[in-house]
C-alpha cells in the first residue's frame, strides 16, 4: 500500500503533465486511443464514485453556516461559464458541434481537482468543497436545461436523455460513494490515499480517447479551439474572482470562487458529448481538461506565494 500511495502522490503532483501526455498519446496513436471512447461514461462513473468516497456529510455544514457564499458561487458557476462558452464559441466562429461542446463544458459542475487547487492557492477549502458538491448534485437538473436553452437552436438536444445520463454517471456514483464513506468509514479510510491515482488515470484515459477519436479535427481546428478554450477558462477564473469581490467575500473566498467557476468537470462534458452527439463535440471538453489543469497549477503557484490578508480566513468564509 505504501508503494501505491507513493505512486498516487506522484500522479497527483504531476496531474497537469500527465493529462497533457495523454493528449499527445491520443494524437500519436489515434486509432488505438479512439478505442477508449466507448468507455468514457464508465470511466467518469468510476471517477465520480471516488469523488463521493472523498466526501463527508460534514462537508455540507458550510451550506447551513454560510448559505449566501455557497449560493453566490453556484449561481456564478451556472451562469458565467455557460454564457461564456456560448459567446466565445460564436465569437470564434466554431462549427455547430464545437459550439455545443463549449456549451457543455460551461454547463458542467465544478472540476474534480478544483478543491486541491484551492487548497494549494490558500483559498477557502470548505467553500470550495461545498460548491463542488452542490453543483455536482444539481447537475442532472441544471446542465440539460442549460444545454437545451443555449444549444437547442444549433443541434437537436434531448434534455431528458441527458438528465438520465448525468443521473447514471454522476449523481448515483457520487451518492453511492458518500453513503459508503458514511456507513463504512473504516473500510473506505484504507483506500482514500489511492483515490487521486484512480481519478488522474481516469481523466488521462478520457482525454486520450477523445483526442484520439478527433485527431484530424485537432490538427485542423486545434489552434482556434485551443484559443477559445483558453479564453473560456481565463475569463471564468477572472470573473469568478470579481463575483467574490462584488459579494464582499474575504480573499480566501474570492480565490475559491475563482477556481470553482474557472475549473469545470470537463470529463462530464466529454462524456455527454460522446453519448448524445458526435465525437467532435467532445473535443472542447478534452482540451479543457488539458488546459485548466495547467492554468490551475499556475494559479495555485501564484497565490501560494501571496498569503491572504488574514490566514484565519482560510478556515471559514464570512458570508455576505
């Protein structure tokens, strides 16, 4: 177990590099990598189950203590990112499937690695965990409606089928993991150190498969789409911070909102695109997975060197 934990720690530290390597493997071996694509939903379900195992009922206490801060963050996440995805995709003149892919990224809940980034950035980890948890639990209901509203005029969107997909690959695994952690805590405690390894490998495989299935599209539209993805993530990080500032959150809360709004569950976006559209629609999610982990690492490094005004603010957010 010690060796496995060391490997898990290693992949956790080099998450961004490993995801980038997965994308390069997909480009180098497209035919082989594309064989992963049919299993994207299963991989995401495993990742979400691991996320549920890492959660505890105590993680939701901040919702009762400071509902304003959590509500502000979740509202920002489900308004800023979907609208940015729609607007940037049209501004860059992307084809319809890539427009839908950008919207799917924006309409997805918080990223699975956002809590670690917030911790490294000296942000409010409790607020970050609560935002990720609440946005994930709301995803089956909100994500299909957002995609229908923003992409329904571009392509045929089945909100009902999408709801069932998110229910199966996100909500049920997360709740199952949470219940197992709650009622079999001792059993779960032994495997918690290994969860980062499972999550990282799962995301790397998703990116590899999606990039491999779209290798030709990456070579032809990759630069333009890459710039769109970078703009989406960068503006999300910036606007998330500004929302926290406008909401009069302390510096730790602003950092948490910035990361939670800017980092998306792009694996879910890729999974939904693969299941309900053509493989090309999954490409924005795959590229977002690569980029937001690189930018997240950079943001964490920048803020880690700049302590908040009051270190005590890290533990508890003062709600507006």
